[in-house]
């Protein structure tokens, strides 16, 4: 064991070990693309297919070792045969030209219906098929299957719910696991061009936090109406729905026989929240005169919404900085404003998520994609020179991406046939690369 | 003035002068974003709506003069009222998703995408939106609402541009560029409004690049499959694909067109004999190319002769497109160098390869790559202006240099990879994006002179 490998074995976190074969830049992007080609796309709506009920299937990811034995291969094929219909439907969804979730958004916002659950079983089966294809010596087919998973992840990410966004990130990370497996196959084509061809970011986080705002508006009846025109009082029906929501969130300690008891309680709460609510509105550009014209209930509804929007805006502004250093500089000079509305009527139950929390998994996913791009660039370099480069800067044939989170170059060390690729902040598993002799060489 | 300085002064483009107000980030990004928000999205397909545009509204974008008077404004309002239906259709389309599967199918079948937009003027709808944005800026609304409404309208134009860019083929990409340029013109105008919100965050939120070249490249590949009958089937399964009689006849017709004979034979099967002989002659170079693409000798032997000959130019073509996709994913200076070096290669005639002489020539993508980069550069410059406005709102003055701006990201010039040129000129600042290369035409340089307007309540 070389010193580098020993060092890595002792270091945390556990490295991703990849044994790869040198490979030239692929001559044909269209044969090993990670998103469907235009001529493969089908008309139709992926959303309808993804919302259909499906069984929960966990075995493919949970029960198979990394390298499939002959027995595992047989079992895996049997699972694929058993769920062929679901597999075909999932692949069909991945190949749909679009996923139209607008109908779903409207239903949820209008009725307050529960959030839809996207079943991940289909994606799970696709990953299993890719692994079977690798085991059968068909890495090109496996890459195509994994591309279907990425397409599926992008369709899921278009679904404007944070759970769907999380599912999309999971599916994309599974696909990256699969790609890491596929690139280790001797005959795997170089995927550098295919990885460059993917949109950046692969899974934008914007939709997720945008819909959380919508969902929050839908969850508290009257919020959307007040946001649209804060000066108009709620109509009777909306107020009734609001009161029910209030009752659910602030149950009375003692049951009263007075039918108006909840109204009194609400009035008292609104009165108590009024100074903080007014303060929030003042900070958001409303004049004192305007605030005096607002119904008290509208102030209570508007204030937490404005605070959330401000935080979301700040998260978006922060996300625009290309590196963590610049983000830190921004945070040092622009500390987050205090949340005056923290105790406001409907911000107690913590239903307003922190918009910045959506970004971390997306960034992590993008970082792994960029690390894979570098692995492929290194394979290309090894094909041209017969060995790993001394430094990343020695790879000149294609651009080497910087770390998307910190904005700094990835760290790279070489020791004989081994090389290590690490993220600058050590927050992602390092990649331990071992160079395998190409086929045909002694 | 020395002749050299005189020459430089004359070759400099006239600066676009903008007087802007220092403005902090808005509390609420959702009220003035540049792509439709989720709550604005509508179910349905945008493509049929774009076809409902009334061509009588052509020229709306230039209807208002630079300094409009009340009569101009009234005429513009009247124009907007007259074409209200078109405006509504385009706005609705901007908030829907565009499904270009019909265009894709047509391209794959006939190899022609241009005919899809025949009889249409895709710039009419965005022109109307631009006119409305300009009217909104001039209207006597509460000051803080006018520019937000205009920015909102301009965002619709970006959405339309993105829709067209998603359509396959270079024609749609060019249309998208024209539409996005309208929106950027409108944004430049909106920024000078005293109450324009700071757009730093919303500009950063736009996808980069705004108009990727990918769909155009993909469309080109589809076009080829549509041009060369049977190639799609052969590409899908070169070992087993068998062309039916009709496809074979179309292929022979194409062959006759590309390789005309000076004297036409009266024999009914003469063309077929000639075609068969050509296929035989084209075998060696085609086999060689297939070997270079990783097919083994045994694989090639398993393919029908015709499939070998059809597959080779397609593979060659795909390699060219792959090279262009790889090159254009690089930073602009490297991409430009590559395209200049290899620009002529993709369109050379491949000796011996059938159909590569006329019908399998890739589009000259290098011609379209640069305009897309210039468009992106204009957007990045607007981001810099917004970052400067933000800085000025915090410090009360322009920064000494661009590196002093920490409140918002300041992008580099995408064409040079360097920061934009920035210098003070009295109370004003000069922001310049120089010509990317000495050979570039003067209009490729962008030059802004920015003046700071005192905030309301401040003395100038």
C-alpha cells in the first residue's frame, strides 16, 4: 500500500475508490449522452406518469453489493422482469419532452390538498438496470440508462414542492453513483463531453423555495389575497377558513361554550402582535399612513410573508456569488437583519422554511458532477500521456472546472498510478483514482 | 491631438449614457423577476399561441421615439389597445410551457425547420411587449410601481426568447437572440427610471447562458436525419435496419440530385444501377470511418452495404457537432480560437463519403456563437451596473474600482475572461467592454457612461 493510499485510508471521510482506464475524448456525444437526444423525446406529459401510484421497491439499492456476482445478477434480472411495466413507464416519463405541473399546483393551492408523493421505485429500477448493464459489459447502455435518471430528476425538480426537489436530488445522486460505477468499466467511453453538455445547475433550487412561499400562502387562508392587495379585508368565506386554521394552530386551553370565544381569542392575539407586525411593514417600505389603513388581520398575515420574501431574496442574492469567499465577505459586511416577526401569529409553527437550506444539496450534487468531469479529463490526459498529470493545471486539452461551492480549484495529488481528487473544504468524499492499463496492453 | 489618439477617439463607439439612481436590493424579489414566477405559470402549450399573432402589429418596438411626447404616448396606448388580443396571447404564451414536438417531428421528417416559422413574425409579440413596457415607464402611476410593472413585462420577453431557443434548429436560436436583444434594450431603458428597483439579484437568477446553443445543435442533427432518408433507422440499428421501397426511392432521388448525370439514360433502372455502383465504390472510405469510430471489422461485416454507406457520413457529422458542442462549452477566448482553427473543417467535402458533398454540411455555428456571447455580455454589463447602483446606495458614491464592490457579485467580461474596464470621469464613471479581438468590428465594443442621480430628498 502506498503512503497516499494509507493516508487516505486513515483520513475521514471514506474516499470513493475508482479504478479507471485511460480513454480519449468521445467522438460522438450523441451515443453516450446523459440527457435524451431530441429524436428520443416523446410528446406527452411526464408529470401525469410520475404521479401514478407505484409500489415501493427498496431492494435494488439496499440489498446488492457494489460488484454484482452471478447470483446477484440473476436476482437483479428477475426483479427487473417482475417490474417491467413500472420500468417502462418510468423510462417513458424520462423521455417526455416536458413535465407540466401547473395543474397540480393549482389543485393544491385551491384546495389545500396534501402534497403529492413521487415514488422513487422507478428511478431505483433504472439504477439497477444500469448496474446490470455494467455487469453484462455494456457500459454505453448503462450510461444511457443513467441519463434517463438525470432526465427524470430534472422533471421531478420542475415539480414545485420541496419534497419533489429532495427526490430529484436523491435520484440525481443515485445516477452519479451509477456513473461512478460505469466509468470504471474498461470499455466505458469518456464522458467528459456528455458531462459538459448537462445544464448548470443541473437542478435549480429556485422552484423549490418559490413554491414553499406559495404553499405557505395556501396553508394560511387569506395570505395570497392579502399579498395581492393588503388594503382589502378578507371576505367572509376566507375569514372562516382562516379561523379554522387559527383554531388548529392555536387550540384553546379550555373549551368555551361561547360561540364567539375563538373570535375574542384571535382579536386578543392580533392586538398583541400588532406592534411587531407594524414594525415589519415599516421596515418593508410601507408608510405609517398606509399601515393605519390596513385591517389588523391583514397586518398579521402580511408581516411573516414579507419577512420570508426578504429572506428568500437575500438567499437568491447570496447564491449569485460564485465563491464561498465572496459569500463570506458579503455576510460579514451585510449581517442578516433581525427577524422582528419571529413571534408573529403564524410564524410560530415554523412553517416558513429557510430558503438558503435548499441550496446545499444542489451545490453538493453539482460538485460531484464537476469532480466526475475532472476524472474524465484525467482519463483523457492519461490516454494521451500514459500517466496521471503531476498537477491539474497540466491538463490543457479541456477546461478543468473549479469547485462550484468555494470557487477554488479542487485539490489534486498524484502518487504513481494513484491520484487523489479532493474538494477544497473536505466536505465531500475524496476520489481515490487508480489507473488501469488499457485493454490489449500487457 | 496626435493622429494615433485621434484614430482611437474615432474608433471608440459613442457611450450609452445612463443616469441611474442608487438603489438597495428590493425586499421582495418576487415582484420584479425576469422570468415568470410559479404562480404565474399557466397550463397549456405556448406554440399555438405564438401562431395567433396579428402581423399588423409589426413595428411596435420602434413606435415610440427616444423622447416621446404626450401625443406619442397616446398613439402608443391606442396601438396597444388595437392589438390587445395579440398582446394577451403572447403574454399567456410567455407564462406557459412551449412544446415544440411538432417542429421536431417535421424537422426529423423533412429536414427543414425554417418552414415552421413561415408566415409568422416571431418578433411582433415581443415588440408589443416592449412597447407596453415603455408605456408603463412613462405612465403616470405611483412612482414605485411603474418600473416594477415594466420589468415584469420585459421578463415576459425573456420568457418568449427562452421558448424559441428551446425549439430545435438554428433558425429558432437566431429568433431567440433577436427577442432577447429587445428585452435587454428595454432593461437599459428601465434602469434610468428614478424608481427602478435594483435588479442585481433578478439578473443573477437568469440562467447562464441565457440562450444555450445546445437545442440548435440538436436540431441540426435532426435536420440531417430528415435530409437523408433512412439514416435515422440506420443510426438506431445499423445491423438490422432495412429500408422500405419508398425510403429507398427517396434516397435515390436525393442521390440523383446530389450527383447529377450530364446525360439521362432512358433505362428505367439506370439510376439504381448507378447508385449500386456508387455504394460499392463508397465502401472502403466508409468502412475506414466506421473503424475509426470504434466498430470492429466483424461488426461492419454484419451490416448491409447500404447501411455502412449511410452510417458513415452520419457518424462523421455527429463528430463535428460533438466537437462544436465541446468547443462552445469552453470559455469564449478558447472557444473562438478553436472555431477559427477548425471552422472550415466541418464543411469540407469528405472524399469518397456518399452525400457529404452537399446535403451533410453542418450549419456554420461559429457565425452564431459570437452573437450569443455578445448578448450574454450585454446582460453581464447590466449586472455590473446594478451592482454599482447597489454599492452607491450603501456608500453614497461610486466605488474607486470594481473590486471594491462587495455587496453584489461583479461578473467578468465573458468574452475576455477579464473584469470590465472601469474608470472615473468627473462625477460619471465609464464602463467599457472592449472589442474582444483587434479584428472585431467596432460595434462589438460596448461603452456606458453612468451618472448618479441624487436620491429623492438629497440635493444634487
